[in-house]
C-alpha cells in the first residue's frame, strides 16, 4: 500500500485539475454540459485513480489504476485540442496545459515501471 498524499504525481495531478477547472470557467456557458464537463471529470479522474489504486493491496491492482489515470490524461489532451479547434482555449494556455499533462504522463509511466508485481 502507498501513501498517495506523498506521491508527487498525485500532487501535480491535483494542481492540474484545478487549472482545468479555472480554464474551463472561461468556456462559453452553453458548453457547460459538454466539453467543460468532460474535461473536468477526466481531470478529477487522474488524482482520484492514483489515490484509489494506492489503497489496493497489490501492485498489480495499483498498476491498473495508474493505467486508467494515464488514459484520462490522453482523453484530456484530445479534449483540449478540440477546445482549441473550437476557439475556447488559446495556443499559450493549450501549450502550457499539454506540457504539464505530458509531465504527469511521463512521471506516472516511470512510477508504473518501478512497481514490482508480486509472483503468485
């Protein structure tokens, strides 16, 4: 079992989630139940899956939750690109968010590779 509050990937993904909430607050109000909601739910999913996975009794289970967190990162990247295509987000903000997202993916992938799977 891991202490998720001590994991840097969890801390960074929480900060990233707050940034997504702030940037989506500027989106058109009629997009509240569409792309805004999707981005927010996917961003919450990253630290949530890291936390939930850390509570599992085996690294194999934890790895599965880390994979889900990475999947949410790629979902967010796609949604950010679509938001940019629609003119809801400028290039500077898009670039900043994708750089941070890429860092979270790399850190999570590296952490995943450091976990040992117990032999049954």
